C-alpha cells in the first residue's frame, strides 16, 4: 500500500529543492541543514510549482504504468511517478 502524505506536494518539493542547495547530501556544505531548510523552503515555492506544472502531462510510459496499477488513485499516482523516475534513470 502506498503511504498518503499529510504535507502538500508543493511544500515537499520546495523542501527538497532547498535541501539540495544547503545539505552536504546535495550541493551544500551543511551536514545538518534541517533548520535552514525549515527557514528557506517557502522561497522555493515557485520552483516547486514549476515542477508540478511540468508533471501535468504524463508520458506514454507513465500512462501505461497507471493503467497497470489498479483502481486505487494513490497506487496509480505512485506507479506513474515511479515510471517517470525510471525513465530518467535509464537516460
């Protein structure tokens, strides 16, 4: 079963963008960037919205993955996003 998030997709994406810039696990230098991410993620909302707008049109692979995922919307969404990630990992 796919977990259901209580945090909005915009916030989650904005936090990832902020963390990528700040954390040593990304391009930053901070080994513990959590508090900084908490402070700056709202500044990344426009970028997060751009990411979500881009995902409005699925690829044929995403559509096919969604068809094969059953009838649960959360499982369909998960399958479609995993297909998109898989496409990029294959590039």
